[in-house]
C-alpha cells in the first residue's frame, strides 16, 4: 500500500524526528510531502536545523495521503496542536481508518487535542503521558493500535519511521532499509 505521506511541520519541531522521518520514508521510495502549518515554508527546528517545507498545509490539505505524521519537539508540537486545519486533516484520516501517527510530545499535545486517541493504546515522551486521557499509555518505543502509530522521542525516531515503512511498503522493505542503514530491528 504505497502512497504519499504528509509530514506536518512547524517552527520548533524536533530535528532528529523530522529529518529521520523524511530520510527513511524517502529511502522506501515513498513520496513525502513536508507541509508547513506556519505562516511560511522556511522553518527552524528545535535545535536550530533550518528546513524548507515542500508546501503549505493549506495547499495540500484536500489531497489524499496514505499516512499523516507529526514530529514532536517543543514548541513545534504545540504549534501543530494549535492548527485547526491540521486537526481536520488528522480527524478525516482517522475517520477513514487510514494511517496516522505522531512522536514525542505530539501524541499528547496534538493527537490528544484532535480527539483521535480515545480507546487506543499509545505512547509519547514519558513526561507528557499525564496529558493523555481516554486512552492507555504504553511505555514502549513504538506503539501501533489500528491505523495509529505513536512513538516516544528522538531516540525512537528510526524505529517509528521503519514501523511506518512496514505498514505502507511491507516488513521486507522495512528490513531491507534497516539493514542498509546498519539499524537492527
């Protein structure tokens, strides 16, 4: 089930999580649309990495995506959570039962606010777990529950990205990419 992946970004997103998702998904030959929810395409990540988004969210929000993903980081996850256009995109993705996910603070801040977590098992950066409600926090690097994939933080970004690849391209493709990158699943 290949298809385009939407990676929503904002000023202050976590550098490693954002770049790892872009890199690994593109290694899987997935089309990745990095879309800014902010007022401009150029943004600065939490640790100073500068990125230029492929598009503005407003330009692509009506498109269909195989997955919609959110990196964490502060204040990036807060900016993502505050974006009503992104909320509508994620809610529609979840309503269709299509893949969506977030890492670090984004599950607890954005996905929680968007109302797509009730009844699910999820993970996030451990200090944000107390912000989750109506779902079950699981202290694991990556947690998959139906179409929802969540992960804990920068050190789990590779596992998170490979879990997305496995869902969209199959386990063999994820294993192939992991092996080529010297990553052990």
